[in-house]
């Protein structure tokens, strides 16, 4: 399925997608083709689609984007999620039938002790190799970033003593077009049990763009034929994403699906909410039972989390990077004397 994203018109139905090669309305911009390989766990599957579509729509300006959703077929799904993927997503084999300007690849919930033992490992590594030469740039998010550097350079992630979970202030480590005009500091959501050490990345030739004093490396890049951009965090998360994960983990603890009670997300809830949640944690550890979820208090976030601000700047700059080459190609193909409102031949 192809969805056309246009900032002024919103997200259009697949039937409204114009012919390949059209320039973006009257602005002379070539349309961009972007794929999302959505491997997120079932509860976050649809939310992840919405988050990335909204980000791209807000960042697109006058440019139109053809947005295709895929998922690795080897990612295990519930019947409901499998039905959604089969009915709403494109087949992964279709990815190889055209060149994509940009690709976004999310992580998946681990089911094996090591990344290279995951059931989707072969599909993912084939995708990594394909993206190196068939995209202008690819974003690898969270676990997908860890898997990509393991495959590309043998860099193994390291287990953290406690989950990195919350909103972290990230500072620019160098000047780069991707972080141009981004707020300082960038407040970015992180939610992971592992990390890639900065020393391992720099030794292997990666460039670190942003880092956090508390969360470590945030964004790093490497140039192939495609520019690979790696996020250890989740800039796409909306304001309530971390709350949903925290409540999910509380539910799993009460149902005895996990042993440890989850830590509060860092710099996320306001002080009054943190106090109420601390009292609830004490009760939950004493009276561990699924019915206690009905007694969870009302939750309020801090006023200064600035959800989405960092992502807005990052994705606007990413689309500008993707569009620069696309626009040059489009204008070069126009017949002399023909205005930029006319369509171009398909690629």
C-alpha cells in the first residue's frame, strides 16, 4: 500500500497517489519515496505508523511523499497484528522493485539471547545490505541500529545495569546538517536495555552527532552509497509513548510476566505523579496481583518534556538532504521551456 503525504492536504488515500515522477504541485520539488520497515511489537505497531507519518507530514513542507509500510515477515505477530500487516502493508519483496529515497527501519522486541540468533536476522541483514546501495539515506532506530552495526562492523551492544528509560537532554557533538537549527539541548526519548559504546563506534569509523551525559550516544552516522543514520533513542515517540511502555511493564510485573518492578522514566512525570507512583509501587510489591492496575493513579507529565521538538528538526533536515539530489535529478530531466508544474517521466 502507498500513502501520499502532503502537508497541506493531509494523508491521502492510496487511490489519490499520482503517477510516478510528478513534481510536487507547483513548487518544482520532486516527490520523495520513503519506506517504513515497521518491526515494532504488536501493541506499538499502529502507533509507530502514525508517529512517523505525522513527523514526515509536518516536515514535508510543500513536498509530497509517497510513504510505503513494510514489516519483516519473520517477525512473530499475534493474529490481529498479522492481519493488519497482511492487509495494510506492502510485501517486502516489492521493496526491491524500485529505488527508495529514504528508508526508516524500527527495532523489534527481542526473543533470542543474542541479536544474530533472532528469527528475523537473515531478513534484516539482507535489508541492511540492500539499503546501502538502494537508498539515499536510511534511518536505523533503537534495536535496528544495534543490529545494523553488529552486521556491518561486528560491534556488539552492551547490557546496561538498568533500563535506559525516559527523556534525556542530548547535546550536539559536532556540526552536521542533520541537527541544523535543532533545539539545544535536544530532549529525546530513550527506552532500551542495551547500548553501543561511543569508543567502539569511533574506532570503527562512525561519526557521533549527539550524545547525552546520562544516556550516552544518541545519534551517529556512517556514509556508504547511502547515508546511514542511527538512533539509539526514539525521537519519533509522542508525549505518551513512554507512559504506555511504563504501564505495560507494570502490568507485566503484576501478572508475573517479569520479575522486577519497572523504574520510573527519567525526567518524565511531574513531582506529584512520581510521589503517587512511588506509593503505588510499594503497594504493588506487597500485594502483587493483576487487579491492582485498576488502582493506578492519574498521571501527569512534566511541562518541559518538549515531545516532538527534536524530531521535527531532525526529520525536516533529513527530508532536505533526501530532496537535494531528487530535485537536481528532476530539474535536469525537464525538457527546455517546460515549466516545473509538468510531470516527469517515471524513473
